[in-house]
C-alpha cells in the first residue's frame, strides 16, 4: 500500500503561519479534496506533499518506490515534440525499469555458474522488476495514451501535431494527460478542471471514480467533487481538519459548525467591545489607569475567533432589469462560416423569451462562443436574420472583456464609479464576493492579473441596468462561494440570460433550456440540464422512444419537414392512436402525483419553519452559552436537515414525473 504521511508539519512565510503541525496520511484508496479560502495555503500543502517544498519542521514520509504525480494550477508548456512523443514521456518510469532489467541481465552473464546465491539474488530483483513493469500498465501504454488523450478532448489528428501549436489551456491538458497516463500510486492535482470543457470534465470524473490509487485534488467545481471524492480536508488558519463524505455533505456539516462559531464570535465581539470601551475611556484617567491596564491585559489574552472566509455568505441583488417585450431575441436561418466552406453554425432557428435562462452546450469548436458573439452584436458577419425584441438592452461578457480593464484607478474606485448610487455602500461586499478582500480593493487596475481583471469585468457588467445577459464562461476564475453569489444573483435577475459554462452544478441550477451545438447542426431541448443529460443518455441506450420528459427539436429540420404532407399525416395518425382509456388512466395517475406533491410541499414548509425556529433559538445567549443545550438544538437542526433533504428528493422526483 503506497502512502504519503505528514507528521506535525509546519511552514511559515514571514510572521504568517501557513501550516501549523499538520498531520495527514494519504494512502492507496484515498479519494480526497483539499479546500480552504484563497491564500490559505492549499497549493503550498500540495507542493510539500509532492516533495517540491521543504517544511520548516515536522516530517514528510513517502513509501519507498511510490510513484507520485503532481499537476500545478498553471505554467506548464511543452515544445519540440509531437503530442504523441510528449505523451510517451509519461512512461519514462517504464523505460528506466527496462534499463534496470537489461543491466541485471548483463550482470547475470558475468557471474560464474557456481555462484548460485549471487545468481538467485539477481534473479529475484529481475523478477520483482518484471512484476512491477507488468502491474504498472507499461505494456499497454499506447492504448492508455490514446484513451486519455481522446478523453481529455484531443483528436487523433492532434497526435502528430507539434506541442508548440497548442494554446495555454491545451498545454495544461497535455500536462494533466501525462500525469494520468503515469497511473501513479498517488495523484496530486491542483485545480485540474480549470482548462477542461464539460465533456472532458465528465471523462475525468469517470477516470477518478475508477482510479485504484490515491488522489488529493483542489477544485472549485462542487459537482465534480461530489462525484469523485469521499472525504474533504479543510485548511483553515494553518490547521487541517478531515470531514468524511462528499463536498456537499462537508458544507452541511461545516454550516452547522459555523452557526455555533458565529454565536461564539458575536459573544466575543461584545466582550471585546465592552473591554475596549473601558480602556478608551479611562486609560488616561489617574484613578482608573490601573483598571484600564488590567482590562487591556484581558484584551491581549483573548484568542480571537475567526470566521472562515470561504464560508461567509454574501447576498445582494443587482440593479433591476429594464422592462422588455416577451420576445427577447429571434434567429431565422442564421449561418456562420469563417472560411466560406465549413459552416460553424447552420440554419439556426429559435426564439429566446423574456425570463429564460438558456445554456449553449457542445464540444470545443462547436460554435458556442461564436453564437454568443452573434447574439451580443459583436459579430455581424453572418447570413440569416437576428431580430432584437422591443426594449432589449444587451450586456455581454467574455474572457476578452478583461482586456478593457486598465488604468491607475484602484479596484474599489473603479467599481464605485461603475455602481448605481444605491449600491455604492455595498461595493466592498460585492468585491469580496468576487474575491477582492482586504487590501486587494486598493490595488490599481494596471497590476491586476488576467483572472482578477476578468472578475472585475464581470462584476462591472452585472452592475449595469440591462435585461439580456450574454455570458461566455462567467464562472472561470471564481471560487465556489463566488459562483454561489453569481448564481443567486442570476436566478433573481429580472431579465433573460444565455450563457456558456463548464461547471455542471452551475448549469444545472440555472438553465431552464438547453441549446446543443455540433458543427453545422443544433438541437433545442425544452427542459433543464438534467433533462438534457437524461435525454442524451436515453438516445445512447436506444430507449429514447420511452423517454417522456420534455421536448427536443431542430427547428430548421422541423420547418422543412412541415412541408411534407406525408409527414403531417404520420403525425396525425400517431396522435390519434392514443386511446381514450389510456388518457383517462394517465389523468388519474397525474392527480395522484399532484396530491403527493401538495402533501410533500406542506411537509417541507412545516419542517423549514421548525428548522428556522431552532436556528433562531440557537442564537439566544441562554442556549449558545450552554454547551449541552446548544448540542441538543444542533442535533435537532441536523435531523431536520436530513428530513428536508429526503422530502426535497421525493418532491423533485414527483415534480419531474409531472413534467
């Protein structure tokens, strides 16, 4: 069993403790996530595990011979080889073992036949190396390399391309592919999903689910973590704590812990304020100076409670969307080609209505960003017509938006100058939600990184009074808390949204309709993202005829087909085939389900009110100051949370049946 073990590992940068006597054991079978606020030291911890950074104290122990692969967040480039040649470097360990085997073979030739003990010793080494090579998958390296490269989005046509031709994001995919191909005993992945589209993420999810070694990863994709890991390590104030279960379970447990922490924090703040007030009033008064000094000593001894930045919930609403008509945007036979030969988009016919949240999905190169540039008015070089609805005001965000952010203004000044007057007092909170905390708000625009500029550009757009948001990968460069803030704001947004994202959870929680793009084709799925995935899965399994939720269509094909009298006749025949008895049975079943939904909604409302009442009670001094009472209330809250999760699951299943 391979392992990496930390024992009381500490590391400080200046006077700041990054790690304080951290102990952890990663072993075969570990599937873990590492979480914590930005700047908490997650990347540093992983680098120590990889053996790239030495701790100040404590010990790091790795099993002798254990193979460890580490992927940083960014910065890796590959040059001078074809993709296939670069991929083969991942199997360097196998070539080294082969060389050792050959060396042993040469040594065996030199040993006299009568020296049996020396021969046996070398033969044992030879056998062990052969077994290691066989178990490593080295003999299957070509098929493994092909599988991983295709899974991460490369095509077979890419295999002979020089690595120099690939962009920064694809360079990181190459690095990830090489780490996975090694099939190491321990994988250390620092934000591996940053440069992956949703198809590549889905492939990586399955790879990690079936991975037999150990892995520790950092990611801001909640869904990705939920389906790949079974324990969470949280790094907070230099200390590491383990939580069993997936990421959503960790958040629920941490939320309950946080409620107690906040109550204690408020109580401590009151005590600090009381002591500080006394010191400020009497420190210079001779008759009270001694008492003031005593209060100051009490203040100095207080161990300040801190709330984890990653668990602070910030909620705010963006400016009201101006009124627009029911039809926001209409496309009729929109076609786009960059070379005049191959159509990226062909005969797009669809309408976007007010209030919709539409997601465009498809593999890289399918035309998602092209579609969004056309809808935003950035690209007018296409055939067909695009009609903007009455009163529609478009706001467009893409990764290129960051290029417009420059100047000597501070981040805070820039946002305050972009804010409607009523939101100026909330500028600091909004910046905090987009990862500009503390002194970060006083940075000048010119010194910001590309990711920071991208977040500023997105926040500025969301502060404008528009009613049609066109967002191309708005979740890039955001952590989970920031994504949640953005998601809540877009849900409450009074206008219409069309977006592209590679974050499964974000799409699932926002999209009300899915437009699927493939080169030269499109399909329109009237339903949320879960419906879309279920429909695609049903098509793959050949069960689409029995799949009854929602509707999908290619309006261009539908338009042509409607001109066929034979087709129309077939439709009428199909519709007339449903017997009256079947309709009656279905109506009866629907009434039963509707009754079940109503009953569940009433139970959910009752449980939510009970939980809210207990949460209010937990903030009362006589409860939070009494450990036993606080635990009892928390136990009841946890039980109610479990009941609500079960009831909500039942409600979702019943509601889906109604759809």
